[in-house]
């Protein structure tokens, strides 16, 4: 989990799920188009947003606007939910990855 404070009144929580010691990335994807479709479907239903970063790694993110501050309870719930979502989607993401021989 990464926590980033943005200069324009934002707090970004980012999680990169991994399975069996490996992070999910486009370079390991067996069927990229199906993976992208699944990530878009997940974004439609999810509290967090799935994304692919500049290095091709797959993660989930939630952003707070901090113009009025962020309370501890809100922060705790957001972190818990983001990690729960990343954990919940780990088997799904693994299903789209090439398997090692």
C-alpha cells in the first residue's frame, strides 16, 4: 500500500496486488483484451479504480480530496476497503496471467 499526498489537495491510496510473490502486470497477461475488459467492469462496480501504470503493473487506487481534511475513521475505512478489493480481485487477475511452466 502506498500513500501519496498530492499538492492539489489530494490523498491517493494505491495498492498493487500480488500472488505467490509476483505482482500482476501486462507483460504476464495471457489475454490482454479480456483482462482490460474485466478491469473496466470492476471499475464500474468498485469503490476503488483499477489501473495500469507506466511500467505495465496493475493496481487499485482510491483518491480523497483533502480540502476539508481527512479524518482517521475515513482513512481507516478507505485503506481497509482498498486492500479488501485488491485481495478480492487477486484470484480474478491471476486467471488472466500466463502460468509458469
